[in-house]
């Protein structure tokens, strides 16, 4: 675990070896870091309600599941999971807000590609579609000995803040934090 002092950024790393229970381990690791960092910011600190926080965390964990599963199915298994919480503004270093970046590395040099599911209703072919829908942005970095797939989730905006800025009811769309 590495969390530099003074920068406001926080980082956690998990080395991964072997595919048994790796998706569950990665989800638990992410959930623990997110809870430790109190991300997204809770209501008593001016952030999200418990229900909004739960929805955001579940979306992040779904993204982690998809990225790790893709590494298992197409990359020979993940080798490392990295979480970074980076301040998104000048006051963010003092508060628990910021953009969450998650990286999943594997030993394959084959780049992921968006594809159409082969048979509707059967597993497979949906991971990058989910990434496109829920992540603020995502990409792939080639590296020595493989690649790293990364995605970012923006600091969520509480629905009450959106309502007040829009002057009315919230937009009826999922993922307003992306």
C-alpha cells in the first residue's frame, strides 16, 4: 500500500497471482479502499446520501469485475490491481472527493476490442460496453510484459446539488456521476 503524503492522492496496490477467486478478491480490496477513503464523500461531509454512495460503489465494483474478468478470460489472468484517488480540484486534497482511477494489468500484449456479443443472452462480449457506459473514460497502456487496462470514475455530484443547479427535479438518468 502506498499513499503519498501532501499530494492529496492516495494509491493502493494488490499483486495478483493465480485466477482462483481473483474477481472476488479484487472487489473486496476495492471496497475496503473505498470505505477507508470515504469515497464518495458521505452526506454529513456535504456529499452523497447512503443510497447514492451505495449505487456509485456498486457501479465501481461492477467495472472492477468486468476488467478483472477480461484479464482472466483474455489476458492469462491479472497480475496487479491499482487504485488511485486523485484530487479533482484545489479543495479536494482536504476533502474526500476526487476521481477514482483503477488499473488492471495482465501479461498479454493483445489489446482489448469492443465486440458485439456472439449470442444474445449468453455471457461474453459485454465487458467493454459496460466500461463505455459507466466509466468517465478508459483506455489501455502497453507495458513491458503485457498491458494495463485502466478506467476512471469522476467524483460524484450529489443529486440535491444537481437539483439546485438545475432549478428543479433531478434528471432521470443513471450514472450522473460519470
